[in-house]
């Protein structure tokens, strides 16, 4: 069982940066692949980025490639999403997710555990 708590969201101007954190409970955090998803107003939840259990493999949605970076610190049971060059279309609630797997997962249905979400608002 893993519990996930996101933090770091907020209001930022276009072109700015934010770093989201997702703190996980549970002694076996290191055995979970992690992902970030987002849900914009009136839309479904969409994949943003994912990282493997080891941290050696990552995957990104085309819309964030080159601007966002996912990373993890297994000693701190935390996964991060560094978001640079933010755009108004990045405005959404961002969710952290976990699945007991060594591989990168990009589908929402592949994840077992979800955080409560953190709001990111990018003003133009």
C-alpha cells in the first residue's frame, strides 16, 4: 500500500517555473514506477511524465518534452516534476500516481495509487 501527497502547485506567469513534489509513504516505495498526470478544466486526465522504478527510464507527453523533467529520490520516497517555460495551456490539477512495477507506464489505467492532486495555474 502506498499513499501519495503532492505539493508545489501554485500560480505562475507564463514562462515561469514550478517544481512539484510527490511524497510517498510505505517502505517499498522503491519498487514502484511513478507517473504524473494532469486534468484541465472540462477535460479528462492526461499523461504528463513517468519514471521507472530505478529512475533510469523516463517518458514524456509530446506537449511537455523539453520543458518538464521527472526525477525521483528513492532515499526520500519522493518523485519530482520540474516544469519550466510554463504556458497557460499547462493549467491543470496535477496528480501523482504509483504502480508496483519496474517499468515505465504511460496509461492512466496502469496505475493503482493516486494522490489528491495539486493545482497549477499559469497566467498569460
